[in-house]
C-alpha cells in the first residue's frame, strides 16, 4: 500500500468510525497541510453519503432488450393534437450519461472501501513479545508498543506503522522495501536486517539503533536522512527539528530484547554509568585513570555484579562490595590499557 492509498483508507475508516486515534491525528495533519487534500476528503464524504442509499449488488440488466421496450412504448404514444416539435435529445442523454458515470464511480468507490482488508493492530502487554509477519519478518515489541500491519503488503513495498519501541529482524527482499512509519510521519527504510526503534507518541525524540545491516532514517519526508550501520544511532529531536548521528559502544538499549549486556570497546566510565542507571547501584573507581580503559564482552544482564567481576579480572582490578548496592573497583594499571 503506497502513501496515497493509506490516506484513502484512513478517510474511509474515519467515515465508518473504525480509525485509530493515532491514524486520525495523521489524517488531520495531512488534511491541514493542503486545501486539495481537504477537498478530496470532502468529495469522498459526498460519495460515501450518497452510497448509503444504494445497494452495492445491482441486478443484471439486458440493455438491448430495455432499449427495444423503450422504442415500443414511444411508438404506442398517441399522436398529439398540436403540431409536433423537433426536440434535441442529445443534451438530455448527455446529462443521463454523466449521471450514470457518477453513479458508477460512487458504487466503485463504495465497493473498494468496503472490500479493503482491515489492518491488524498488534499490541504488547509485556516486553519482548514476538510477532512474525507474513513475509517472514520478525518483530519483538516492548511493553505498551503497538504495530499496525496491513492484511496484505502492496506490490510496491512492505509498510507497517509503529508506536513505541520494537526490535526488527527483517526478511531480505530487495524488490519490496520494508518501511516503518512512526507517530509523527518519520520513516525508517530497511536496507539491512536487525535494529531497534524507539518512537513513543508525545516524546521529545525518536531514535533508531542498528545492531546489524543498514537502515535509512528519514524524520521528514523529502528532507535530510541518515544511513546507519551497526553500532550507529540516529536521533531526531522533534521539538528542535535536529537530526544527529551517534556511534555507540554499548547495545544497552537492546537488553530488554536480548537479555544481555553487550559492550564493544566501551570505556569503563561508560559501562559504570550504564550499570548505575540500569540497576540503581553506585560504583566507585579508586584509580580515575582506569576510566578510559576499554572492555568488550557480552554478559547476562540480570546480575550487574557479574559484569563488574569480569571487568575487574580483565584489567587487574579488585572488586569489593561495600553496601547492598555499592561497589568499589580498586587497583589496575592504566598503562596496560594502552
């Protein structure tokens, strides 16, 4: 389904009362963007209202037989007492033909609207809810996220709509690009396979973090975009309309999906900050120069103490627990990190 077809579907859903609140907001923004859009919607409403009095399935009509009957009735009419006048029927026939054409258009539109398969709305009541789409793509939704998927993808592309946070593992199909629409018309086009999107309605920003492959992040159609690869995050600040790219050394944003803490050449100070933010603990580094040393590993996320123990072992430090949620890393040689 292309973008124009999507707006037509939303117009129909708005008329029959089945549209989702988020889709209604997108439709309202589209109508306000251009008077031509509003005029088109008004025309659809007129056709919709007119079609309410018509039965979609019309009986078959033998047009030739009907015309013969009409001619027979004309010949049965008694001759008029007044002199006959010549009447040009072409304007009348033209108006009838125009009326029939409009009726055909109305019925066709009515049938198209009523035969359009409804999109499925998938919502997640808990983290890491897996859904497999009919093209083989896998989507893990975070709690309270929602994904709207058409009953069938169009011949041009595979298009879904996301609100909230989700991890995508997209089935490769270059002939049919996979595109994800976000709440404020931001667009993510998949050029690779695995990535996480955070796009909460009403939030100040949306972001895309690539775990593998490549994606194109386009916050505003027709304007600047980012092409992101593994370890790169694109951030769109909605309020200031600023688009930025960040290199990440940790895939902490994915821990709700993978169940692991994964670091790639991450500085110890960054690892400590993430552990403190995630688990509400306090970690003291007795040798400040060790903060710039790096660490690469993948460890279970459930136990932050295991991460600190592994960190200490790699860099020759000692770990001591000084409280219920307090730790000290002592020792270590900054020279060994270079």
